[in-house]
C-alpha cells in the first residue's frame, strides 16, 4: 500500500486523536510538532507488521525515550482513497505493557527507598543527590515554620533538611514507614515520625504522608503532608 499525506496540498486529511480531531495538513503538522516539542528525544518504532486491505490499513507502534522505547503504544488505522491517506484514527493503549510497567514501578520504588534510607541514616548529601536539578518540593502548613513552603532546587532542599535536623535532640528521633504505594513514576509513602525538640523539650509523634514523582532515577517532586499544628506547638511557634 503506497500512500502519502502530501501528494497533493489540496487533499484533505482528517486525524482523530485522544485530544481532538484535526483537519488539514497544517493542523496535523501543528499537533505533531507540539508532540515532538513536549517529548524531546522520544522516537516512534513500528511493532509488528502492517495490515493492508482495499481502502485502508493499520499499523501498530510504540513511542518513548531511549531507556523506555515502549512507554506509549498504539495503533493507527488509515482510510485510503486514490493512494492518499484521507483519514487516520489513532488508538492509544491506556496502560503500558506489563513488563515495562513492572520495571518502572521497581525503579521508582528503589529510588524512594534509597531516599528515605539515606535520610534515616543521617546521610543528607546522598539523599540530596537523588533529586533532579529542578524539583517540585512542598511542605504546606504554618508559614511561620522555616521549613514549610515550596522549594525548587537541591540546594534549597538541603537547607530544609539541615534546619529540620538541627531542631531535634540527637538519638531521640523515631521513624516508621508503614506503606509505600507505587504507580509508575509516582509513589505515596505513609508513615510515622517522632522527635523531641531541643529548644522546648517537647515531644511530638505524628502520622505523615509523602507524594513523590521519580523520573530517570531522580526525584522530580516531593510533597510532604504533616500535622503542622502539632509541630508548631512542639517548637513553640504560633500556629
């Protein structure tokens, strides 16, 4: 089956994707350019053999970066008239292949475990080394606490860890990871922490939750949810 999108500029092409219906060469060019700009370094590869029949055909493909070439998979179904593709319907698989999904889950879990392991062992430098250059870090809550609020770089996060570490009496901290839930690049960590504050001698023990995103073995997001009212009371801050 020999076909072309552009044998004639006057020919009309309709492409239907998950995010819309695109009519005409210029519209198709624009949506393809947007896809390429948002996924630099990704490549399409053909999976399986093309199926052709009078009036059209279909071709299965994979799309992804070099380290995960089947990150997205799908099938294009073409309608052909006069040796030109006049309509193309793209069906995208909503779930990654089982093997790749399991590998991604494992990679995320390994990075998350390493991060909390380094923090618990008092090795902040190794923990910081796991962050990407740009990070979506957030501890919401009482803005009078110097460690709350957003951060965006490993250096800023290192300062936060230093502040938190300096608040507490050495040897009187406890932490427990109760559950780690992983879905692809995202992980939710549920646990408990307890500390004694140096300045006040007050002890606090609370449940915490973390939402992390890991890409290419680097943490790109970490949101921590704690009881900042309890912490504020322990450190003597105004809630």
